[in-house]
C-alpha cells in the first residue's frame, strides 16, 4: 500500500470513529473539503504541516497517521447492531497485539494456549466448560480473577472502554497474535457483564474456531447461545451452583438470587437462566424478580441495570472467597504490565516505549516505574 493510501485510510478511519464529517475535519485541519476528500481517497499526499494539522484535529500523532495497520483476519467481532467505530477498534486491537507480541519476544516469554487441545473435543458447551475447569486445575469454587486466569492459560486480555452496548467483547485466534480476548469495559456496562463477556469469548475460542472471519459482523444466534451456556457453566459449575442455591434456601427468592449472584460474580439474569435450565423455574421468573425488585425499591430494572452491582471502587481483598463488592480490579489484565516491567528494568525497551505499549502518558509511566522501585 502506498504512503498516500496508508494516510488516507487512517484519516478516514479515525474521522468516522470520531463521528466527524469531512467538512468538520477539513475545517479543523484548515483544509478544503475537496482537498480532504483527495487525501482520504489516496489521491494526494499531504504536506508535513497539513499532516500535523490533521493529526492534531484527530487527536493522534503524525506517526500514527503514516503507519499502516495490520489487518486482523481471524477475529470474531459480532454485534447486535452496527458498531460505528468497528474499524478503529480493530486497528487498536491489532496495534495492541503487535506490541504485546513484541514485548514477549524481547523478554523471551511467550505462552502456549493451555486449552488448545480442547478445541478438538466433541463436547457440548457444558461438558467443555467442565473440561476447561478441570484442565486449569480449578475446583468447584467461584472464579475471582477471570482475567488473571485467562492470562495464566495463555490468553492475552485487553480492557477497552467503548461507549456502546452494541458489543460486549471480541476475540482473536492464534494466527493473528492471539489467542486474545477484548472486553468492553464501558462504565455503563456492569462489571458482572465484563466478567461474563470474558468467559463467553473463551467459549467462542474453544467452541467455534472455524467462525473467526473479520468480514462477518452478525451474531449467529445458535453460536451465541452455545457461548452463553459455556460461560454460565464455566463461571458457575453445576455442583457448586446446586450447593450454594440449596444453602440459600432459607432466604426469600429475591435475596436468594442476589446472594448466589454475588458468590459467582455473575448477573442476576445468569442465575435466573440457570434456574430455568435446571427446570426449577419457568421464564415467568424474570417477571417475578422484577415485581419483587419494584416492591423493594419502587422501580423496575431497566435492560442494563444490575441490582446490587459489583462496583469499580478498589478494595484490599480482591481474591476473598465471598466479597460483598468487587471492583474493576477483578477484571484486570496483568501479564502485559509484568512483561513491560521486565523489559524496562532489563533496559530492553525505554520508558517511552513502555508508555506507548501500556497506553499511558510518559508522566504516568514514570510514576508507575517509581512505584515498581518502592
């Protein structure tokens, strides 16, 4: 791809992601709209000062505008409705994976996907979830650090907030630098949903390895149901759920559901669906739960609402067995930071490169390095 086409593609992708018209960007970059259109089509190479103006207007560096983005081919990015910034998000994931693999090479610390052989297993979602837990050495206790668990089994994890509820997560196969799971951690999406999305994308990696095509944007309902079922049993093992549900039998239904959801760090909907799946309730339980919530709080739950949600506030015992509240610390991606620290301290990369890889400002990176030393 020529330099003109690289710059044009990047300018148009970033402009669309920011919801800007050609006229609006042209005005901010002190260009005519026809002049910008030529640049975006790759018919004109902007001068240095024009490139700086475009970069400033788009909030990126000139290097980003002039650098081609590696296209991800084996990515599963399905959404319930069109995601306006899909191409920009995929570009960010591609750059992140390139940086991650670079640091792995620098420090000589790559990881195999521990669950890779399960992709050949002919198991239903529940059986596959149970096999995955067994292979990871998990007992029947709740998972308190989903991202740490994924990283330990060789899955790269990226948290990336996007102001949309059209998608909750995506995943990338080994061929493109994965396996990797990307979670939408927008503040209006509950932490429970972050955790479920991480488990759900692991389900796709194991259940549907042949369905990774960046051109596909629609969600196949049957595959989504299978991934949901996998996530449900991966996060709430059958026997453990049955035991906890029975132990909470002395509580009213509403409190009983909330108690179990907090134990397993899942949403109330996940608990209700499990009860339906077990034959202990019908679909009417959703209405019953809504009525009981309204009786207590005077209002019904909206689609994205979560009663007594896990919070984003930090707390000390994040791996405590049954914390009443969790934070975004329960959905952290730790391995890349460890690798960057090792590379910086061994002087394989600079602080500036470390900041770029971790998406931090140089000031924040210096503060982080200072805290490493304490």
